[in-house]
């Protein structure tokens, strides 16, 4: 009886790989069989620019210990290491959520049009989220102000 392939990223999945593994083997270990081909095609090229181990033509694979090390750094597991978000920039709106962004965008659009707008209750006391909301509002206000035609 064979054990089914893991569906989520686990150390066990990577530990079972040979010293050098193909992109497909690594992909299955990291994102599971269902997402492996997309990950291999779309994500590996992006990760290589961020230091993901290169393909070794002599061994016909990527060094698995280096893949593990890459992910330890990428996910911030290594003590004392701080890493920027995966896209390399601090995108505040990324974690606000689409629904909240849409509401804030609508408020700022109406405010720029001259309507009296009651500000949305943020629903949180988290200072980071409050700062992110304030920054998002300021960015949107600036965007709408830049679009507004100047009167002569």
C-alpha cells in the first residue's frame, strides 16, 4: 500500500526528496500535485530572481537542502532575519482586503466629488491596520485630487 502524496507543504515532503530533485518533484512537495504544474511554470522564474536555487545541469535537478534553506529565509523562519514581503515592496492595501479597499475607495471618490461623507468605522484597534487604512485613504485622496480638473 502506498502513501498518498501530501497536499500541503511539509518538511516531511521535502525530506523525502533526493539530494537533487526535479522542478516537478519540488513543486509537488511544496504546493501539492494539483498546483504543481502552474507553480513550476509561473512561480519558479519569479523565485529565481529572489535567490531560489538554480537548476544544476550536472545533477539534473535543484539542490533540495538549498530549497529548504531558501524557504526558511523566505518565510522568515531563520532567527534574526527580516525579509520584505514576497513582491519586494510594502503594499499596505494588500492585507486590508478587497471589500474594505472598495469601501474606502468609494468614500474617497465621493469626498473628492464634494459629497459629505461619514467615515467608515474601521472595526479595529490594531495600530498597524489603522495606519494602513489612513495611508490607503491618503493615497486614494491624492489619486482623486490628481484626476480633478483644475479650474482657471
